[in-house]
């Protein structure tokens, strides 16, 4: 494995700046694109309207206008939340922090990565649950019954769906033989199916069940419809976000869509071959032989794959009603977890057999 | 616990006592949740006070009256044409349907009957307002259950119906087109052809909603078996309209009643469903929109020529007497009991609006359900706040 | 139900995707309001126009208004006689005719009761004001709306032609 680009020959302060900027871009760019392309435009077109059209060409600056609006608004702390105002104010930042922690392990190219964890996917699944803390804190500290219900629902839901997600990933990990996200990418792109390496071996084919379970869990983890009971604007008046305004609501909002982007990236790394193209196309054999231009093409490829996955997440979100809390739990424990366990077993057996 | 009536206060205390007995054993603490008056799921300002144990409702009571506008009192100091303009606003989504029973009651007192062309046009507009009203319900149902797209389809297709109503009457929401003795004016040219096109669009809309919502497994699991109203309970609480028909009662004032409207000249099915759950109520409404489009199509074919106004004096004085007329409105049975003492305006009007009676079942229905199901049940009962509070 | 059953969820996804494609192809069903405008129907009750010469300040409209939003003041004036040598006529001169559109509920009763054809509906709708008091339209402004009053529409087949009363 090459020396990581950012860590190699630059002074420490420059590296840090690169990493901070890169992290911001990696979180905010997908979030912004997702919001504009899917939330504004695709949603509108699906409802036979045009969506925002006034701010910028085809309304493309609408998001900046919205951000400007939110930033101007007063940062309200409800009277009953005053004693714990610090905690109340902290909650959205915790949610966003988990997104940033998550993006750290995502590899964007052969050398373009923030860190190269041996246990990358393990870490990713662990830090993704930090957002539960933020949501629970938000629900509790708001001193609002709706928020409390929303926070509790979110906690129950995110914990329940963490498990099928982990179990779905285990299948991939068994097949790849590593928890390192970078090596999972390499394993998929250097792999071959029955001796034919034309498209490598994206795990979406061999681990299709795990892929579906992972995407369903992502849907629930992001609390998108049909799993959006923690927010449920028609029941709980936006649940844990009810009492937040202005900047802090904006943070929740960015957190929601940035996490959608990051989870879609992780899904495309685990199942679609991540940043890579099948190495056989260009005659590469190992990660060291990958040409340097992949450091620039890789992020774009990953971005495209991410967008395709987010499209499905959003498409389902826009066309289905929401489940009830107990139905959701039942679905997780009685359907997803048994299926994923069977999937792990089969994967393990096949892995040993071949 | 402010603003509770005596009866509500007593019921609340009783429920708390019942809670306390449970709590001694389970060591849990109940919570009172106010759904409304400001809540996205209550179509206005209905307040539901729900006592929760976890997410389960132990006791619930609707508290109406936040938007009381005093219609029955207002009618006492207004003339008959003015009252017609006012009662438009009771159920604001199907406003033409509000005028008709009132006008029919006044006509009954005066002993005039509208010409048959006017009756036909009245029935067409009545059914159009039913379509406009219920199609919005179908979209709104999606929002209440978390699907955001159907409501935009509903607004889109309701717009075509509203355009028709506006083209004929001049008012999109509040036509004020009905007069004692007939109609204000005849239909404008092109109305019939346009209506046929729109009815076709509305049937496509029904198919879309059926695919998008009613066929969806999640929707079905949310609504099937939720909020079941058995036949006898529905009758004893005085439900009407689709809520009653969804409980398996074959009851439709359009068919069962002999009033000077054109329904008896058409051939339509009264939709019923045996289940009585939320899904049945929504399904019955969906099918009713389809039937309504067929009724409109039939009426457009058979619309007779002639005047639209009977001979009535310019200044209307309704002779002394009392009359009760009710019709099958989009929300259920809506009726007016008009008492006249020979003046230009009514002496007293009692309004029986469908939603007020329909939500009376809410305390019975909500006992023991979960918080998300409250919304499902309220959405499927379908009330308009103006129709409750008047 | 005999047909192979497509799960309802996928049907729903199909509906939204079909709409997405239809919108991309045929354009939206919505109107981009300030840039393009829909023409309201001829009968639309947008704003009330006053033909001042016809008004005799008889107060019928003001009395029949359900929420009393019409304000009329007038005085009697002597006008020159129609025929030479006749006595001077007494005419009602209109001093003030205001309609408060903040109160008006657009029922159209005033237009209907007017015995002298002085009030008309116009489908014009763009007269919102930042200040609510500016919604009180006076005689001159109501007179300006007269230019926007359209001809009454043709009636549907089978309608009885009635003479203008």
C-alpha cells in the first residue's frame, strides 16, 4: 500500500487544512447536491410541479437562500428547556459530529483518504450510532412531549436497525476477508466471477440479500419514510426537531442529508465497488499499480454511485406512507435479523467451500 | 387542564383514578398529550386531549369550539340570500353542497320547486363539490400517514374541478350560486364538454391514488383493523355518510330520500364495506369519488332545456312555518331545520352538520390505540373543522 | 386478483416515476405565477366595479351586504330639466362609495340586487396591498375597474334566453 497522499510529504499544518477542507467538502457537497437534486427537484417533478425556480438558474441557489434564512432566525430555547440550555444547544452538533466521524473512514481513491483503518467498517458502524445520543438528548432536553416521544422512538428505531445493518455487513466482511474499507474496494475490483473479471466482483451480486437489508436499515437509520416515525410531522410535529429553530434546525437538516450521502457512500463501497473501476480494464493488479489519476476520478465515481443509491432512498421516501412504531420493530426483529443471520451462515459456508 | 367542561373534567378525573390503580402495580406514570388546537394533523383547530400510558391512549376526548363562528345566531339577523352566502363557509371544501339543503328547506316552506334544469345543474354542482372535497381527503390521507406525494396529486386534480365550479358560478370555494326557486344563472357555454374531460382526469386520479396509497402494503397495515366501528356502535353514535357506509350500513340519502334533486334520475351504486375499519372508510370514499364522476357524466347527458329559475318575487319573504331538509353531503348527512315567521330572514336555523356527529365517536374509538393510530383514525373519520364548530 | 400480483409498493413507485417522466417531458401542471398567469373565467368574482353614472345611491347594496362592507354617502342635487320649461329634476349625487375588500366576502349579493346596473363583477384579482387599510377602494378606484369588466359569457345549450332586466 502506498504512503497515504495527505500524510506523506506535506507539513503537518497543511495536511490538517487539507483534511478539514476535504472533510467539509465530503460532507456538505453530497448534502447540498442531495437536497437540491432530490429534495427540491425530483420531489417536485414527481408531484408534477417544478420546485424552486427563482433563486439562480432553475432555482439552484435556493439552498443558499434557505441557509441564509435559517442563519438569520433567532436561536430559541424554550422556557422549560432553559435549565438545560447547554445540553439543548449541544444536541444537533452531536448529530452532525457523527456524520463527520463517519466520513473519516470513507476512501475516495487509491490514495485519497483521510485515514486507513484496519477496522474501518467496524468503526463506521460504531460512530454512526453516536447520532442516536444527539437525537435522544434533543428529544429529552426540548421539554416537549412530542419531542420526547420522537426522541424515544428514534432511539428505539436506530438501535433496532443497527443490528440488521451490522449483520448485513458481516456477510461482506466474511467474503472480503477484511474490515478495511479500502481493501474491501480492492477485493471487489480485483475479484472475478467464475474466472471472468470483466466487471470485477461487486458484492451487490453475491451479497444481494445483504445489500437489500443494508439499504432498508440505512433507510431506517436515516429515518426516511417509511421509517420516519421519529420525525413524523403529521403525528409528532417533527418529533425531536420540534423546538429547534434557525441555525440548530439547519444543523439537523444538514445532518440528515449529509448522513444520507455518507451512508450511501459506505453502501456503494461495500456493495458496488466504491471508487474503483474493475482493475482488469486497465491492467492493474494491486492497489499499488493503480494510476494516479484515479485519485481524481475515484471521488467522481464514488459520487455517482452514491447519487444512484440516494435516488432509491429518496424515491422510496417520496412514494410510501410511514409504518407504525411497533410494526417497524417487528419488521426489524422478526424479518430482517433472521434473514441476515441466514445470509451470514450461507456466506460463511460458501466461503469455506470455495 | 384548562378549558375543560364539567363533563370532560369528571371523565378526566375518572380516567386518572383508573390510571392510578394501574400505576400502583406497574409503577408507570401517565402523560397527557394535547393533540391540537395547533397540530398539523387536525385540519384546523380541533383539540384532542389524550391521556397516554406509554404510547397507548387510556382516555381521549375531543374538545371542539376553537373556531366557533356562531352560524346559527348569525342566520337570525340575515336575509335568506345572505344566509346562503354564509352557509357556504360551513364545510369549506364542499361549499356548494352546504347551500343546497338550506335552499331546499326554504323552498319547501315557500312551496316552490326549482325547474328541472336547475335541479340537474344543482345536482351536477353538488357532485362536483363532493369530488373536490373527497379528492382532497384522499391526498390528505397520505400526508397524515407520512406519504407526501398524494396530496399534491389531490391538489392538482381538485384544481380542475374548482376551475369548473368557478367557471359556472364565479366562486372557486364559495359559489353562492343557489337561489330560492332555482339558480343564479345558467351554465356558461362549454361547461358540459369541459366537465366530461375533467371527469376522465378524476378517474385517472383515483387510479393513481389507488396504486400509490391503497395498494401499498404499508398503508394497508396501518389502516386495516385500526379503529373498527361495528354497525350498531356506528348507528348509536349517529355517524353518517361514508363513515356509516364503511361499517356496512346501506344508507344513502341521495337514494333513500325523495327531494327535488336529480339523483333519482341517475343510476349509481351505494358503496358499502363490511369491515368498519379505517381502510374501509378510506376505500368507501375513494369509490364514491368514482361513482360521483359517473353520476356527473350521466347528468350531463340528460340535462333538460328550460329555465333555471322559477317564478319567485324579487324580495323573498318566506311564509311562517318550519321545515327540515337534509342531504347526503361529502362528509355525511347535513341538514337545516329552518323556522320562519314570515320575515325576509329565518327566525331560527338549526344546522345539523355531519362532522360534529362524526367526531362524537372519537372518545370511544381512541381508547386503547397507539399515538400514530390516533392520526390514522382521525384522518379516516374525515372531518372539516368548520363543519364541527360552525 | 388472478393476474400476477405486483406488490403495492412497487406500483406506487411506478406512479411517482411516471409522473417524474411526464413532468420532465410535458412540463409541470403548475403555473409559474408572476411570469405566467392563468386567465380566470369570465364569471370569476375578482373585484367589484362601479359604473358611477348609473348609481342612484339607493343603498340597496349597502343594506343587503352580509358583512356591511359598502359605505355610501350621497346628497340630492337639482339637475337641469329634461325638457325645456320643465321643473328641475332632483337627482341623487354620489359623494362616497367605498367597498372595504378586507371585509368583503365576495358573495355577489350587491351586484345582484343593484336595480340600476351600477355594479359589475370583474375577474381582476391582483390588487393586494401591504397595508390592510389600502384595501378600502373608493369611488374613483372602483370606477377604474369598469375597464376590466368582460361581456357576460355565452350560455350552454338548452338555456332559456332571458332578456336583460
